[in-house]
């Protein structure tokens, strides 16, 4: 079970909102539909404890 959502903000807005210090997403285009089995940006803690914006499925 999952929810459909969209990402309309740019990387800078996502980084500021989540207070992530590293960006490993590359060139992130707007995603009008993020489905349960697609790759989307997430924020997680890195091994050194720093918040990282990265892509995951």
C-alpha cells in the first residue's frame, strides 16, 4: 500500500526545508507523479551523522 505524491519544489527548497547538508541527487527534475516503485529523493543520516539528500526506491 502506498500513496501517490508529487515533487514540485527544486533541490534548493528541499535542502533548506530538510536541513540536509549533502546533495547526492544529481540534476533533480520536477516529479509530477512519484509512484511506489519509482526512484525518488529521500533524506537520511549518513555514516558520519550528516543529513544527506539522496535517491532511493
